């Protein structure tokens, strides 16, 4: 044994020793209640010792001789494939029984269709679900706690996430009630009448990919989606002014009641959230 | 280890002559391959190892196959270990993932959090989220296992891509290995799908938002979208069905597909033998390297433990996916900034920088998510998946290849591969445009415009530059090759200089 080999052998033994000790250490740490960082370090040293020992053993103490092996072409040639084709078809007599072949294919196809149909049980047909939200005429605007929202609770430039009463947290009913102020709003037609006292309500579901439009830059009057930065102009009907969204956030028609709470005049006039192919067809 | 041992002392007959058969008889028996007679002639008895091997061989007949396998030659170059690293990550994912399944509850049902994490005490959370918090804070070594699992997943996809790049740029996918390229490509897709489904399971705010975006991408497919989305998620998002479904995909269907495809992938490498770099004695009709046993097997085994060690260190010391900080998923709540795991970042980046384009054609809406979220990734991945066939069409090269190209030897391939990598890099960075904007103190709008330009310009520039570099590199000697031509001066015995041929 050469000196180099003796040194390598000692090194390998030392590595394995480290593994043994840290392994025991791991048990100790575990027994004493565990600690993520300490266990991580011990586990790493434990595994690392084993790995390093094995690699040093392979590199220093085993033959590193370069070996050579012949490589033969993969295929067995035309005879081989002909023999396979013959074995597959000869006894079965496929070429003579075209009718039966067709019949078998038809039967298998029918069976496959019958087996595939239960896939439809995985989910209901979408129906009108993408066109509708829980908002109805007369729905009161409530917060996450299902308590009615009061106009005087929202200061100028304030924003509140609201839901139809009875549906707090609703995914497609989530709406932003914004105190934009009458002087800044530039809404046209019906939309202008749906903003009583400078309060305007838009769907909170981004018309791009459906994230909640959670950021409001009050100074610019812009709503921004944190997912993909679609930006909507609150003062002009939430039309998109930057980013990938192409549709405005639908506006919820609301009215201010005498007690300071809000009610909806009906559902959104168009589908909320991301677009889908027949949203214009079936409107 | 010695496989044979002689009995001591040798047996003798009554006249003291050794019972050993004459040497000639032994030679003849060995020439016939008659091990039993040869052994009797040598008066040896089988060792314990031989006895076990014999017992198994009699029942399987695999002895010669095992011997061939042990003597298989593996090329000795570090870049050939990338695929092994991916395999090791898969094994570590299986081990840590199995531990996690013992604690994870795949249910969207509501419960009230009552664990030790004070900020969430009393909050209504899903049972899935509750079980992840329990695993992280109350199960001993639970957080370590979870973090090692997540880190391994993150590294896994990176190593798969590095392996894919090695195979791509050296042309290892050429005939007869097109099939194995397709299998490997499938593994990349499964890897991303495994990552995304697994990352969605804790039902935290960040991953819930990601699932919401995935639902929007499915819904955007013309004609089929709303139906596909409803079938996949069990109704309109969010549904109670989606967590258990993602769970089944993540721990059952995808791992089964993975295991089967890995077996086929590695099996094909075994049958076809490795490709090799053009160095030393390597030729088209041989394989040069180390024997599988013991050299290669020991190096691989050691590498496995070293990989596990690095991942254990990451999992122990570097926090990843702290779902308690994100909070439970609520459809009407969102966090900012919001970034997915890195291998999905390019998809998110494509969604971020695509212009607001949503045409209505004959009453049919093409949603703004459809092109960047479905069409572009579909085209990019198809190009990568069928690359061997594209290149064959372009170059007309249908010959089998076992010797690898140096990357610069195929400028079209190298340029196209680099351009695709550049495209993915730009998209991935664009997926963090809000974070970058904050870091660089730039308006996010301006940065998004920079990305919109870069995503077109950078791949084109990279293509041209890499193509030109490859062309200029051609003709120069390859690594390890002596420069051809020219004159070398050699010192002669008289102390003068002489010209020598190279």
C-alpha cells in the first residue's frame, strides 16, 4: 500500500466517522426536542461525510483505468423487423379478415367512448355560472363580517372590499367600494347615476387573469392588480390604462339608502373576471 | 474481495497423491465453459457470495446480464452526471414527500386554527392549511422535511433543464436517441406539473392566487375553456374539489407517470449505451470510460449523498415558502408582490408583458390570457419537444451519431437553443417586474416596456451573436486536441534548436 493510498484510506475512515458521530448527534437533537437549523446542519454533515467518503474511496482506492467497450448497431436489420411483423400477423390472419378487424376497432372505439363518458361527472356544465354573481336587486353591501357598510365609514379616497349580504368572502361577488368624490368622477350615462355621493363600486376580480385587484393609487385614481399590473382608471369607468387587461372592471349599480348603507340595483351588467369565448355571444 | 478460496490443507488419497485433477483436465473444462468440472478439478468450493449469486441465477437466469451490467462502460465526464442529479432529486422528493403525506390533510373544509403560531390563532383556515402549519410547527423535523422537499423540487427542475441543455447543445438527441429526447421532454413537463400541483397544496394565499390564474388560463381556451375548467376544478373557482384533486395528481398519478417514464428513459440509455465526447480514444463504434462497478457506481452513490447533503443544508437553514406568513387562501384577498416558484415565473412573465389584446371575431372572444398563457407556451414547448425532428429537417442529417458535437460545431442548433434560453430568461425576469421595479427604483410601466422590447430583441441578438461565435470557433482545435500544422521548436542535445513535426 502506497503512502497516498494510506492517506486516502484514513480520509475515507474519517468521513465515515463524521457520519456516524453526526448521525448520533441527530438522534440526540431529536430527543431533546428538535431544532430545524441544527438538524439541517447535522443532516447535511452526516450525508456529506458518507458521500465524500464514498467518492474519495472510488477516486483514490479503486481502479481508475480507462476501459473500452464495443458499440454495435442498434437494429437487427430488415430480417428482424420482417420476422416481428410475421409473428404479429401470420397466425392471427389479419390480412384475410378485414371485416373482423374493422369490427374489432369499432367495438373497442365504442367501449372507449362508454368508458370516457364518466369523465363528465368530474364537474357540472358551466351553464350560466360565469355570467352571474350573487348580486341581486336590493342586495345590501356588506363587509367581510357580513355587516352593512356605512358611507361615513369610508373617508375620501378610501376603498373597502364589499360583498352582497349573505355572501361575505364571495369569489365572484367581491367588489371594491371606492369613495372617489363627485368632482373627480367622469362617468357617462347610466354609470354616472350608479355612483351616489361620489361612491363607485367595481368588481374586484381582474378582467385579465382573475386576481383580486388589490392596490389603489388614490392620487392617480388608479386600481392596480398586483399579479400582472393591469391598471384601471377609476374615474373613467375603470377602463384599462396599462398592463395586459383589455376589459374595464364591470361597475356595480348601487344606490345610497337614507340610513347611510348601500344596496345594489342588480347584478353586474356583464361577466366579471377573466374573459371566455362566448361571453359576447350569450350576453 | 477474493471470490475463491482454497481448502487448506489439500485433500490427498491413500498414497499421499493430491486429489486435484491434472492441469490439462482443468484447462479443457475451462475452455468448454464447464465451471462445475473446472471447480472440481481445482478442488475449490464456491464462496458465500457465489452461493447467493448461484441461488438467484438458478431462479432468474440473470447472471450473465448482471455481469455485463457491472462491466458496462460509462463515459467519465461531469456533464454526464446532470441526469443522475435529477434522478437523485426525484428519489429525495419521493422520500421526503412520503413523510409529508402522513401529515397533510387534502381538504378545503373549514377549521379554526388553534396551534402555536400566534398571529393566526382563531383564524378560519382550511384543514389543508391547518395541517401544513401543524407539520411545520408541531411535528418534530416536520419543517425540515417540508423545506427539504420544497428546495429539492426547485433544484429538481433546474437540474432537469441543465441536463436537457447538455443533451441539446451536444446533439446527443440525434438518431438513434430521438425517442429518449421525447421521454426526457415528458419528464420536464411532469416536473413542472408536479411542482405546480405540490406548491398549490398548502392552500395559502400565494398558491391560491396561482391556482386562480391557472384556472383563468384554462377558461381562456376558445370553445372548450369553460367546460375544461369546470371538469378540472369541479365547478367555478374556487371549489372544494380542487385540493383533493391536485393532491391525487401530485402524490399518485404524476409520480407513477414519472417512475414509469424514468424507467424507460434510463432503460433506453442502458440499451443504446452512452454518447461520448470526442476526446481520447472515443470513436463512433466504442464507448470509453469507467466500469459501472465499482468505479461509476461508487461515484454516483457518493454523489447521491452529497446532493442530499446540500439539500438538507438548504432545507435546514434557508427558509422557503413560509405559508404562515402568506396567510390562508381567501378569494377576495391578495398579496403584493406575488411571485410563483421560479420554473413557473416565465409563464407569469408572459402574462405580465403581453399587450392588452382581446379581439372578438364573429362574436367569439379570444381572451387576453389565451395567447401568452396557452398559445405561446404551447408553441415554445412544442419546438423544444420535437427539436430532433426539426433539426433533422433543417440539416438533412439522418445518420446515427454516438460521438457528441462540440456546441460550436452546429451553429444553427447552438444559436437557436441559446435564443430560446434567452427568451425564457427574459420572461422569467419579467415575472418579477414589480420586484425589479422596486429594486431599481423604476416605474413598473417603463420596466414592462423594456421587457416587451427585450423579449423580441434579445433572442434575435443572442441568435446572431452565438451563430457568429460558433462560426468563428470552427476550424480551431477542439479541447484536448493538438493544434494541427505549424512548426514546433525542440531543444536538441547540443543545446541548439531543431524543427520538429507535430
